[in-house]
């Protein structure tokens, strides 16, 4: 199985496939599997919170490692 990844937007319930991906498909009729990963706004909030919690575990003395 070959995986091709790209980012796009859904417009009028259609997913636009970029030209460089279409060229790889070569107009062949093949069975494909589509998986949609949609970024949700709450994911962003969760990421910010977990990042902050992670950084809270660091002390100013740990900055000596920032230059390595």
C-alpha cells in the first residue's frame, strides 16, 4: 500500500486533490482508502494546556541545557 499525504480544504462537500498528487494517480481506476484528520479548535486549546503543564516542570536552572 502506498500513502500520499496532503493538506486541503473541503469546499461544497468536495475534497480537492492537488495536481502533484493527481499526477501520481495516473488516471487509473484504483480502490483507495481516505482518512480525514480534521484540526479542531479544542485540540489547539488542549495542546496549549499540555505544553504549559510540561513547561511548568522546568526550573530556571534548567536553562543551562538550552544551548546544547
